[in-house]
C-alpha cells in the first residue's frame, strides 16, 4: 500500500471533492444507492454528491426514529444527516462527524439552505469521537469506515457512544478477492474506498468484537474484488 498517511490522503481528496462539488463515484464503488427520488429531490444539489455505497437509513425501516439522536460517521456533504433530520423530527437530533473541514463547511451550508435546525456538523475523527458515553440512539455510516485503518477502534467508539439497545447501521465496501496490483501504491485508490477495504468476514468480526449483535447483513452481487455490504447491528440492552 502507498506509504502516504491514510488520514492525509482522505483529507486531501475529500477537500477537493467539497471544493468542486464533484462525485467520487467509480464503477467499483457502486454508488447507486437505494434512495427514493422524492427524498433526494428535497435536498440541495450539493448534498446529493455520490459519496456513499448504500442507504444505511433504509436498514432502520423496522425502527421508529422519531425523537432519536442520530450520529453519522463521516457525514460528507450531509445527505444522510439531512434525511435523518426529517425522520427524527424537531424533537430529535442529528450529529454529523467528518474529518475534512471543507466537507463540514459544505454540510453546514446545505443545512442552512434547507432551513434544518436539528443537525450539527462537527470536524472530528470517527476513531476518537468527541461525544460522551451512551449519548446517541443510532449510529450510521455510509462508505467511510473502510477509509480508517483501525476499523476495530471505530466500532468500539460507536459502541461506546450508543445507548443500550441502540442501532449501528452501516453501508460500506469490503473485498472479496485480491486487489489489482496497480491499486496498492495508488493513493487515489485508497481515497476512493478501494484499498482500505478488508474481507467481509473480518469486517463482521470487528463489529461483533466491539460488543454488537449483528441482526442483518446484505451484500451486493458484484463480481469485482470490492463489493458493497449493508449491516444492521445492535448494542444489547
């Protein structure tokens, strides 16, 4: 893998995405997420950047989110946070954490355009969350955890900030075969969510090792070395 520090690769790449309002989508990424056209139409155009690989909020369809406190790990331009804000209602709260200051600024701008007041965006490290223990009801993340070298730490932090019975809703990319040699020394391949991936079994093991009970898993039927994975897990009451 490239010798450049992963955090700097990610910060530099997504700062450019925020400045240019461009998608980072690739064929391998599979950004064709399961969002309704009506839901996306209500968002500012800049919030609809193709930065995800699924729809983690759809994993909560059996759970009422009204009044919940939701945390988004790697909020990007704010798409999932703004959609979650509609579901939690005025009595709920949404917090978005992102490593890149330019993305935080863009997400705040998108919230202002929508007049959304129950969302807060913070710059921070999702492996060291700036939140107290047992302070949120739902943690979601969309194609971000693969970008963090210490994935076990991210899941441990998610477990820490969740209240007992809280949900972890994740859409991410995992590998199902050997990666092309050309990707391994390419920082763009890391930033585009490819070379930071780990096998599905290792990913699920890391979630369970943090203390979660995995309730639901769905993977894409892709044929390449990287595929999308949707996971719903729960912190035991």
